[in-house]
């Protein structure tokens, strides 16, 4: 449990006591956090609820060719498994790759926020620890989605779409972020909607074709439930509830992506009643909406005119996410799969990594 707390405290330390110096110092500090995050995720041993499932994915690539391997599950993730198998890197190689993509995406996205270290801290309890260390495919996809957000620029949808598509190759659920690209067109007319919506829907259906029936039967039909789904949906709503009282200031301070976060807020609100019907399906959508917490929370702090108000909201979010981490580690139904944190090299047997 202590390693998680230490990792949570690192961005708080940098936020409260920022490093002074040139851009080189800033680059060095963020390079170090990317390396540390990559190793923290990549070198874990039997940490995460789906550990056995990911070992099985790796095992399935043992004696097959590349084309066969990428048809087993999401092609991007299986390609990484196949390559790691061929290089005798085992699950460590896969997890290091996933950890790097996720931490890089999170860092790039955080650096676009008003308070980068506060942004990174907000992500640690759920996105980094739970998703990054527990759900490798979703983590890589989310990493690329956050990269896409970092390239958000009005009138230039290509970079955003490219990185979302890459994310969808690792986990198909990332396609839920495609419709937001409509907001990037310079002129959103009725003709734009008529062309963009069928195109995006068509691409999404192609990516999801083989999984639609499974997604419906397992997720939407309620056969599988997510015990923490409601809590994670509510967590998305906390900064939205506060942001409602600062809409005008947020729109003036951040005109370039105000529509993006406003649109994602509408989706996040719609998830609340739906999570009671299909908790796991909505939980998957809420996962990709979760960067909203980072964007809104840091912006809420930034738009406060008074220094006391800025300090108050910054402290509020630090306490909020410290509480999320404490409650999850101590009371979540499946947190035992993350505790204790173990490093791969501590294992007396490495055969598990060389399937």
C-alpha cells in the first residue's frame, strides 16, 4: 500500500513546491515521472484484477504467426504480446509497453492543463493505479486518447482522430471518443453533421463488428456488473457540479476547448441514470470520460481570481483524491488484487513471465 501512497505524493510535492529553473529542468522532471510511471506499471508482479487473463493472452501467442495472433483479441494489444513473446520478454515486456504509452499520454495531457502536477495527481488514484495497473488494454487505449486530447486544436481534427484510432486498435471501446471530433471542424453546419455522423458511425461499427453481440450480452444486458461503476460515474460529476457555477469564467479563459469539455460533461451526466441499468457498459464509457475530471478540476482552480479561493479549491481536490485513494485501497471489493504491490524481480520464479 505504501508504494501507491508515495507515488500519489510525488505530484503533490511538485505542485506545492514547483521546481525553479529553465525548461530543461521541467523536461527532466517530467521525463523522470514518465520513466518512474512506466516502471511502476511495467514491473508489477501479480498486481491487478485481470492478471491471469493477460497471462493467457500472452500464452495464446506462443506458437502462432503474427496474423493469427492479432485476430485473437484487440490487434494492437495482441501484436505487442506476439512481439514480446518472440523477444522472450514475457509479460514484463507487454506491461512495460503499456505502462509507457499510458504514462506518456497522461503526462502529455497533464502538461496541457493550467496546473500540470495537480492534473497528474488527480489521475493517480483511479486512472493510474486502477486502470493503468489493472486493465492493460484500456490503459493503452486511454493513453492514446489523452494524447489525442493534447493535440486538440480547432480546425485540425486529423491528429485527434489519428490517436483515437490508434487507441481503438488496443481497445475497441475507445471509439466512443470519435464523435467529439465533430467539434474540431471550423464550420459545423447541417451538412457537416450529415457527413460526419454516418462516417464515424460506420468506422465504429467496422472496429466493433466482431464484438457487438458480446458487448451487448455481457455488458449492456447486465449479465456482468461493475460494483464500482456508480462511484466512478459520480466522481466524473463532482467537478461538473462545481464548474456549473463558473461557466462564464471557464468559457472566457479556455475558449479553444470549452465545447469539448461541455459536451463530455453532458455525456457524463447522462451516464448517471444509465449506470443503474448496465453498470459495466457505462463504466467502460465513464473510463474514457474520466480525463474530464483532470481538465475541469485544474481549470476551476485556475479561474479563481482570489488567491485564497485558488488555494481552497486546490486543497479541496487534493483531499478529495486522497480520500478516493484511501477508500479504494481499504474498502474496494477487489483492491486485494493490488495489495501488496510486488516487483517482478522479487518473484522466486520467473517462469510465469516466459510462457
